[in-house]
C-alpha cells in the first residue's frame, strides 16, 4: 500500500491539489490508519489558517434544518452530498405520521406477533416430540465417540508394562532351559 507524505497532506489541507489528486488522497484515508494520523497532524499544524465558523454553537442546528443531504449553502459553507438529492429522491418514502412511535404497523411488523409465533412453534415442536427425538439422536451420536476413546496409557505405565513383559520373557526362557 502506498502511503502519502506529510507534505502531500499539507497541500491537501491547504487545498493546493488538483481535484483528481484530492479524490485519490480522500479515498486513501478510508483504508489507511497511518495516513489518517499524518493527515490529522497536518490539520493540527494548519489549524490557524483554516476558516473559522461564525456562531459555532448554532451551526449544527442550522445544517439540520436544511434537511438530509442538502446541497444548500449555510454561511457560505457548501455541504456536499454523497448522493445527488433531487425532489424525487424521497418520493417513494411514505410518512404515515410525524409523531415518533405512533406509526401504524402491519401485524407481521409488530414485536408481539413475533413472540406469539415463536411461542406457538415451540409448543408445537414440544408436543410433537421433535425435541425429544433430537435429544435422542444427539445422545446416540455421543455414545460411540465416548466408547471409542480409550485412555492412552501414560509414559510411565508404558515403561512399566514393557519392563514386566521383558521380565516375563526372561522367566519363560529360563523355564525352558531347565
């Protein structure tokens, strides 16, 4: 990944780059934390030369009054939308009621409906025996696995068993010689 120098970010902050170059640097900021840190340093270094917003306390309120994604000027500051906004942008959105929480919802959109549906399905599965057969099936899968696993003898037990086997073989050889 290519990283940009501090000087390039200085030019970006001072708006001394071509539009294509600005777009390259902006898209790079989305993916590179290292360059984001350098960019923030450049902004901090040039903080005194950046424009000052008049009446900062009401700026957010005035922007919000303009509506979502507007391209209107607020005190000569242009708000650029990532999506072009036209009068037809929100034509498919139907506002039922402007008071939050009082919108009419269809039956399948209500929370209570989903709780009742989940409870009904649970009861149906319980009384039909589906959960019981599932538990029996799961138990039958576990039993062979447990039976197949035999504890592996420890190293000490292995040495002792081999020693006794060797000693037994010596005793048998002596018994054959006699």
